[in-house]
C-alpha cells in the first residue's frame, strides 16, 4: 500500500476543500447563464478538467514546483512546455464538433478550467500538510492550513476558468494558436504566483485583480458570445428585468 505521508482522512479534507472551488467558480461565472448554455457539454468538459487536472498537478509539481521549492534554478523550459501543452490541449477540446455545434466554446472552456483548478489546489494543500519544517506560510494540518486552503480554492479554479473561457471565446471567433501561446504565458505566471505565494501570500493579491477583470469580460463578452441573436435578445431582456429562466440554447436548425 502506498504511503501518503498523511492519514487518508486528511487527504479527503484536502480534496473536499479543492472541490469547493468548483462551486465558487460556477457561481461566479455560470449561474447567470442558467438555461443559456449547453449543459451536457459543459458538464463533460468539467469532468475532463478533473482528469486532466490530476495529470497537470502531478507534472507541475514534479517538473516545476518541487524543483523550485528544493532550491534549484527556475526550470523555465519544463514550465513553458507544460503550460503550452495544457493550452494546446484546451484549444483542441474546445474545437471538437460536439462543442462547436452549439457555439459552446466559452462556457465549455470555463468549466474545463474549473475542473483543472481544484486538482491543483488539492496538490498545494497536500504539500502544506506534509511539509512540517518548510518555508511555507503555514505547515501541517492546522486551522491556518485549512483557511489558507479555502482561499486557494476560491482563487485558483476561478482564475483557470477565466483563462479557459477566454480561450473558448477565441476559438469561437476563429483564433486558435496565438491565444494558446498567450494562455501558456498566463498559466506559467499562475504557477509562479503559486510558487511565490505559498511563502509570501501577498503575491496572491494579483489573482483577485485578474478575477475582477476577467469576470467582467466573461459576463459582458465571452460567455454570451455563443448565443444566437434571438437568445442574446432574450438574455438582454432578462438582465434588464432581473428575471432568471430555464430557456436552453438553440441549435442553428431550431432558429
């Protein structure tokens, strides 16, 4: 049996804290879109995000974060290659026929990023719990670690959802490879913020600023960009009236 280094119940707590980020990020971006997006596709991409996120967090720890925390030089090549691979994979998934059919790239990108983020959070909480004498802001299974983990769960999945939605919006309007390289830089910067922030939490203050900007862009442009003209009219009417609805997105042939 593999030795986790901590009791199983502590790992379960760390996982539960990470999953809270899905609820936070969904409430932040998708709750206003109820009935206006392709729910099966969005849910499928969320599940893909969980799987890809488990691989991404392992590789990011092995190739980037652990070497830095061990005192090695910044592994710039593995960092860029890993984040580029994630960005290209995101663009690949968001340009599949099942996503393009209902112009669901922005919302699917949101949920895909929202699935990856919690897996990264679980890794970070695990590192905090298992590192008793490191330079992190908090160590061991303490209430400080739990509170800090909740903060990470609120910030990181939401940030990755915004990046994914932005990529989805670019895929919708026909831009693929250039946005993928820009997303690579965003993911690289996020890993560097995480690297610094676990020791100097003030570094994480950049994330709320990014989230505020990205959420406004997502609400005003990205998430609604896949709606048909008819659905956009309905969306605008409901936003003015403050009424929510359960109208689903329509396929082109249903217009």
